[in-house]
């Protein structure tokens, strides 16, 4: 049975389903729609494909208060669901445990109905359901690929963190399954950490030296580098260095992305 818990930025949360106060149905937890962009050609039948994207997700909660005090049930919802404000839905099904962030678009109520119903519309700009628990994998030897399995439905970004145990330079991070590699012209010493984040909307390249504040070193990215992603299924992930590859290790951390429940 589906379990949905809502939390807002004020630390208020409410378990909406499996709650004796409400009867709930949820819409918009299936894969979201997409938009395909094409162009017509005067000399060709049909059209040609240009690009495509996944649209925003619209989650709609239909809620019927069933407690003895209908007004009190409705006010409990008002505390957590605030129009135009951020909301996070934690969704648990038989096989998936995930979250999605959105904003309350609308909250309507039929006060005159015998069985009073509330409807809450939530717009999710990032349409993917994200696994609540992140997955991590260790790559302990330079130029020795490790298989990283992405159990999600879509490709996803990841955080690649390289820790130096000694001097090394000219770092390369690669997903050979996708032929994507990212080179960094950097010198590292023992205790340094290099963090490459390839997640959508969070891309960054940070160097943290012992006892110093993190520094943005995106200017040290090698020309023709590609931000490595993890495709659904197995990915062969490796790191290497021009010098001192034996003096480093890497961890890969990511959250699977799902299309629906």
C-alpha cells in the first residue's frame, strides 16, 4: 500500500495516507509527460526530430476527511500544505522508497458537499522521483574500472570524490560505458579532496585542501571534457592520473531517479 508523508520548510510534516483522519487518492505518480520538438521540411514527408524534454510533474492529492471533526482534519492539512510554498513528498511503495520536491499550486475544498473533499495540486519542476537512500561505490585503484549499477529508470548525475594520500596530478574521471571523461589539470597533495558534482542543476568542481576553505576550480577543467553521468544499468567507472595515480582513491555517490511508482 502506498504511503505518502508531506514535509514543509518549517519542520511540519503529516502522514497523508494510512491515516485514520483521511481517505486519499493520488494522481501524477505515473511517469510524467514529455514534449518532442520537431521541424517540418518542405521536401520531406513528416518532420525531423530536434530535441525532447520531460515536462514538470503535477501531483494531485484528493483528500476526504473521515474523522469525526471534519474542520479539524482540514486545518491539519492547512498547517503543512501552504499555497505557493515548498513541499517534499516522501513516497513509499512495495518496491520503491523515494522523494520529490514541489510547490503548492492550489488547494481547493468543497464545503457544501456532504462528503467534503479537498484537492491539493503540487507542481514539481524536477519531475523525477529520487531514491531516498543514496548509493555509494568505491574505486580504490587507478585505471581499474569498477562496475556501478544504477537501478533507476533514467540517467543521473553523481558526486565523484577523489581523496589524495600523496602527490598526484592530472586527474581523469571517466564513465567508459558512455565514453564520457572529465579531465582536471590540478596538483594534489596528501589530504586534498577533489569533488566533481555532475547532478542536474548542481554541477561544480571543488578542491578542498587540508585546513583551507573549498575552492571552485572549474577553470582547471580540461578542454573537451564531458560531465559523466550514470545510465540505467551497469556503468564502468574509473579514475586515473598523469602522475601519482597510486596515491588516490575515489568514491561515487548518487541517487537513482524513477519515472513513477
